[in-house]
C-alpha cells in the first residue's frame, strides 16, 4: 500500500514535464501568461505553495530560529515531484524554442494570435471554477464586479502601452529591473512578461541572449527574476489565503483584459512595434477563427482530463 503514492507520482512525471514545457513556451510568446497555463493545467496553487516553501527554507536558514531543522522542514513540504519536472520542462522550452518563437509569431501573426485568443478566452472559466462559495449580498456583488472590471481595465491599458522598439545594447540595471517585473507573468495569470519586455524594447535582446547563450546578460536577468519572484510569491500566497475570492476574480479580470493583445486583427505587427489598434476582421478570417476554436478546445480538454485525474486521486 505504501508504494501506491510513489507509483502515482512517478506516473505523473511525463504530464508534469508537458505542463512545464507549455508554461515555458507561454513565457516566450507575447500576450500569453505562464500563470494562465499553470491555472489551466491545474498546478497553479501547488506551484505557488511549493515556491513559498522553498523561499521559506532560505529565510529560515538565514534568520532562524532552528536554522538547519527549519530549512529541512520547509524543503520537506515542497512538492519536488511536481516542481522538478515542471522546471525541466520550462527550461527545455526556453532553450529549444527561444530562437524561433519570435519568427513564428511574426510570420503567422493572425493565426498565432487567434490560437492564443481562444486559449485564454476559454481559460477564463478556470479561476471562476475555483471561487469559494459565500453568502451573496449587494456589497459582495459590487466588490466582485469591481475586482474583475478594474483588473481587466488595468491589463487592457498595460497591453496598449507596448509601443515596441528594441534596445540594441540595454544597460545592466535596465535588464535587472525588467526581469523583476517580467517574472510576475510566471505567477500572475493574465500578465504577459513577454509583452512587458516588448513594451520596453527588451524582447528581442532577451530571446537573442537565450539563443546565443549570452551568460552575462542571462546572469543579470536571472538575478532580477529571482528577486522579483521572491516578492510576488509571498504576496500571492497571502492573498490566496486571506482574500481568495477577490484574488481569483482579479486574475480572471487580468486574463480578460489581456485578450486585447491577442485579437487576431490589428493594424501593426506586434513582433516589431507592439500591439496595433484593434480593427475589424480582414483576410485571413477563417484561419484565425479556426485556430481560436482549436485553442478553446485544447483548454476544455485539459480541464476535462484534470477533473478526471482529480476524481481518481
């Protein structure tokens, strides 16, 4: 009987690798959030909690009390059977796809945006399904609506600020600070780190640094990302524990607002100058629509599979 959990965990490793690959792929593509993919694939809160335990272990080791024992205890609470394969999958996606992601988006812009539009639109049901039940009053209804609307407006406006351009030789402090902000996309659904990098002109330099193995640039970026991750994970864990309903609704609003970046028909190609003005559909029409349906279907399939796996567990 004791071998059953281990066997179940081992059997889930290939699925976790795929989840990690999809999350890593999302981080490379403007307009889609790795946090959204984590939500869709059912591992969002597990990853947030595991990251919190790792950070807690480092904090106990540095500040105490019982440094060694506290460090080991926090690490023991981390779901390494999930974290390690997800990280391997993410690294695989970044190292193998970074060199072509920029070109794929540029060459098939409408189709790519259509696919991601359908994926993110369908995934709006994920945070809604996770909402805790509570007694409904006029005050709570207004609060819920405001959480969605304000978050959606903020995301919509931030996406519109991605005016593009590219820094040929970005300063080290700029790379560090950009990484601190961009890493939020890893843990906040609906926030695209790639779009933020695009907005400040660091999207192409960052992907080129990954593709060319520029270790100096990558070390600075990784340091900034680590600092940003430490901060945002602690905040999210607190909000999900104490303000769960409002936090999930705000996540849904961020995802809704981010659809502005994924509308297939825009006046300018996003690979060079950020998202353009939203315009009426133009040719091709059938392709983006079909890809949007495909993206939505993928999300629904993932949700169905996740539900069945949860019931078996």
